[in-house]
C-alpha cells in the first residue's frame, strides 16, 4: 500500500502529542516522546510504510516511551526519598566561634586538633596518618589549645556587664 512519511507526520504529530500531553502532564516531554517515536518510525520506514495503519505503530512506540518515562521518574523519586537531604539546624554561636578560631591555626596543627578532639583519634593514630612523630602531634595540640583558649575563653563577669 505504501504511505508517505511526511504526510503521516504532518497529519498525526499533533494528535499523538496531545494524547501524550494529557497522559504525561508535560507538553515538552510529550513533544519529545512523540518526536522520538516518529524518528524510530523513519529509521524503519521501509517496513512500516507497508502496514495498514502505520500511525498505530508510532502511537504504540510513543506510549511505550511515555510509560518508560514514568518508570524512570518513579525510580528517581524512590532514590530521592531514600537519599533525601537531611536538614540540620544552623550551627550555634559556640560552634561558629570554634570554627573561626580553628581557621586561625596553621593547617597541620588544625588538622591534629580536628582529628583528636572532633574525630576522637589518638595521638599515635594522628602521628601515623600525618606521618610525623607523636611528640610533634603533642606539641601541635599543646600550642593549638593555648591559642584557642585565648580566643574561646568564657567572658568574665565584667565583660558580661559591659555587653
């Protein structure tokens, strides 16, 4: 029988897109899926043009693509639910002050402080991971504590009264 692809496309693109738009709820996605179905038909046009109703083939492919789209969305939504971002309260003023004070330390002593006090690592473990002696780590921790104490000391009663 033989159908002309351009005529078929012109006559049925809008109706297939409209059906899929109603199904998908997204006009751009419906157009993309319909376009993909027609592209697949064009590649196989030598066989499809002999069908009694080639648009039925295009419509079926388009609906299959739309269904696959929904499946991908469902899988993606499930993934997002399982890996949803946790909303953590903003850090309090003490934590902000601590992090600001830590930034004033040189990099290696800062790393030693973080590993020892925040990650609960031993001096020996820190020395091994940083490839320095335990004496060096102890020295860094001592100097860092002294520097941090000056920056993070609790306000005196007089400072509180004057605030």
